[in-house]
C-alpha cells in the first residue's frame, strides 16, 4: 500500500530498497527525470516499479494495491447488478405483461438517483467513507435478497417487488458518489485519470458481461436465483473494503450550517467555472443527446427492420454499443493518457455528433453495428475525459457532494430524458430525435470549454474546508 493509500511516511529510503547502479540510475533519470524517494517507497511497498508505467495511465493506477483490490471488488459487484437489471425488466413483463409496470420498475431503479446522491455525497464527506460504503453494500445485498424472495413466492406481490427494487435503487444512488469520491485517495492526483478511465471501463464491461450471464441464467434457473446471485456479488465489494485502508476525509475546523453543508456542491459549481460547465454539460447532454440509448428498440425496429422477438440482431446491436463504450472509456487512461482532457472533451463531442448523425441515417443492421460502436466510443471517451477534468478541480472536503451532482446528471437525467422523448418520437420519428441530439452535442462542444485556470486550482474547495 502506497503513501497515497493512507500509510504514514517516515522519510528516507526503506532498507529493502537496493539503490540502482550509477550507470542505470543515470540512464533512467535522463529518460524520465529523477526518481523521488516517495516513488521508490511506493514501489517497495506495493511490489511495483514506478518505472514500469507512466503517471496518469491505467497501468499506473493498477500499480496501487488498494485501488486494485477495490476496483476488482466493484467490478464483480457491478456484473451482478447488470445481471439483475436485465432480468428484472424481463421478469416484470412476464409477471404482468404490462409495459407500464416495467416502466414503474425501471423508475424504482433509477428514480432515487434524482434526489439521494446529494445526501450520499454529503455523508461521504462527513463520515468514514469505508464504513459508509460497506453499509450501503450490505443494504443493497439485503434488499436484493428481498427481490429474490418475492420472485420465489407462488403469487408475487407487485407492490412488494417495487418497494424492494426502490430500496436497492436508493442504496445504489448513495453508493455512487461515495465510491467516486474515494478514487483520488486510492491512487493520488497524478494517477487519477487512469483510475477514472478504468472505473468507466469496468462499468461498461459489466454492462456487457452481466446481461449475457443474466440472460442465460434466467432461462436455466429462473429469476429468483439470478437476483440471489446479484445479492451474493455485493460480498466482493464488502470483502475488498474490509481489507484496505482508506484515507481520512479532512473536516473543516468550524462546521458550516447544515444547509450550507448540503449545498456545498452547488456552491462550488456556481463559483468554479470549470466545475459549473462540466456539470451543465453532463446534465444537458444526458437530457437531450442520449435518447438513442432508451429508444434503441425503436431504432432497431423502425430504422433497421429488426424483429426484436425473433432476431439476435438487436442483442448484437446493443453489444456493439457496449463494446465501443468500453473501448472509449479505457482509451482515456491508455492511448490518450497524456492528451489534454479538456481538449478531448470537445473533440469527442464533435465526434459523437457526427457518429450519431450517421447512426440515425442507417437502415441496415450490419453497418449500424459498426456506427453504434463508434458512437459508444466517443460517448464514453467524452464522459471519462469530462469526469477526469471535474475531479482534478475538487478539494477532498467537497468531492462527494460535487460528485453527487454529477451522478444526478449522468444517471437520473437520462431517465427523465427518455420519459419526455417518448411522445416526441411518436410525433416526429426517431430519426429526427437522434439528429436533434447530434445538434445538441455539437452546441455543447462549443460550450464545454473546461480548461482549468491554474491559479484558481482548488481555491474554493480549500475555503469551504476551513
């Protein structure tokens, strides 16, 4: 475990560290600059060489032991979450044959994201984040078991099913900002871009893996056991958190009023231009430019002539989108690790706009598969670059509350956008709706100037911490 992961630093070179021969040290320093004592200590404690990965890359982030443990625990848990998500909608429809009930279940999953991230973010900045995350994981485990028990009963209660799903969604809504807030402490500010890239990548990888596993298990063992399996996956993240030490959250010397504490994220967004533009960008983008995600079945049926109930083409289409999104997310911490993230934000928005236009005009499945993969790649490259830019601006004392606003924009607003766009699709057609989203992305490419004024870095957050 490295210094950035919470161990005290005592100075000096640890006795286990053998000094490099003079010739080798000179070659290394000439190539990469002097090696700091802190880097040597990180290498000895973690068993990794600081020379093996460039700062800010995905590889550098994985060189931190605590990050590795938490990352893989969260990855396993997210696979279970997507297993449950894909089966839950199908189970709700099989149970009632009502699209309205399916919509209610989806709202129970995502609705809490519109409100509870603010509370979760506040608590993440005020309490022990490790205990808080463990508590939320156990809460989701318990209510996922509740979903499984409802599904096992001979006559499942529709009301009880909605309530159980609602509580799982509530735990997830508060878990998101708290988990995002611990990332900088796990890897340090220099390796944060790689950590965020990997986190986005595992979210998208779980989105591809989980539905495949869930879809197969649904037909083999039934929905109840899939829900129970999801509950079991929360044990991975609980176990990961139990074996690591997380940095202590700095607390203000003089606590502010409860209202000011709750709204500190909004205060930062209003007074810090980069934070404000990042949040406005993700809110507007999610509300107006992402209709194709929720309306993918309509695109497949109306534009591409896919029979959703009999053809595998729809599953392939969605899998191509997920694979593209995965590639886009991981590229920010690998191929583009050294590229300016504010520049990538604007370039990727332009690329997304062009790709979405092309996708809207496709009328055959195979070329649409290719174009939707490119669209997904630009989408998550943009999101990952924007999130990295935002996180680099935040002081630890307000990180959770600002990221709560991010979660509200990134997750909750998508649900509202798809709720509003349904009647519009019926009136003007899905192609026009997608083209409108492309125009919105292009306008945001002009607006999303999120370059950081270096002299203002972290000033507001530091003031709020005092």
